[in-house]
C-alpha cells in the first residue's frame, strides 16, 4: 500500500503484466579470424569454438597476441616515429589489432571464432578457412553482427572470393534473420591478373548480391 502525505482522492493502478521491454544487449559482434593460440585448458580446444569474451584481457588469455612484425623498421627521432618496410611483407593477421580498437572504443561483450592459429604455423587467409568460422557461429543465438577482420588480407586477385565470403554471411543473416554483416571493401592494388586501376567500390557493387532481401542484411564501410 502506498503512503500518502496529504489528504485527497488517489487512484492506484496495479500492474498485472511484466514490463514489455527487457534490458538486453543490442549488438553482440562475432569476430572470425586467425589468432596466435586458441586455448582455454588445452592447446587448440577453442579452435572453431565460438567463445564469448568481455575484455581485451580475456582475449589475450584465450587467443594470445599479434603475430610479430619482422619486416617493418621503426625509427624514432625525437618526437617523430617513422615506420618503414614493404607493405606486402606485413603480417596478414589483423584480428588482434581489431580487438584492440574495438575495446579501446568502448566495445562490450563479443564472440571470437578462431579459424586458425599462427603460433606454430602460417595459415593461409582464404575463403575456405574463413567460411569455417561462419559455419561455427551459425549455431549461436546471441551474436547480432558478423565481422571478418582478416578478410582484407586475401591474396591480390581474389576479390571474387572476398565478396563470396560476405555473400555467404549475408545469406546466413537472411536465413536466421537475427544478425547483420559488416562488409569491408577489397584493397585497391594491382592484381596478379594484370588488371590496373582497380575500383574497389565498383568491384563491391558487381560482386555483392543484388537481391535486396539478402543485401539489406549488410552495410559496407
């Protein structure tokens, strides 16, 4: 019974139904890519196993750190820092750096799917391997965003495979209707097939599905 401090007539409404809006996370991203390790208790026990984390510390505990860059020289002169080295020789594994930026910008709970580990080998960044992560995350209900940080490291000339991966992700989103795909554009480089003046925007428009009921589940940045 409510307590009233002044005389008068009051109407008390008794709510018989629970709140119609529940407090839940609105965006839970799933990052699929290559990691240094994939270990909770035994080596490899988190390989292709969607794992929910909430901090960079958790990521480093289960999935390790970035692959060492051996082909980049850093020169420090006073307050100036200059990094030099052939870009083609940089590490193709970008998951760790993506997670750093994600959490540094206020990121919360997310899922990690390790599709390959570079601690003891150098797995190839290709559509077949990254698609295994997409297959694994399909079984999880909580993720609402699909991301592939390493996809942009696919070999020059593989832009059709690059967009085939995202088309597969868009198809999954359309089928499950509970998630969305964040799409990158392929790098603007000279391809091995001799094609010059490559336009990444045109390539994206030509290779991403034009079916609106599927394409509406993605956004390109």
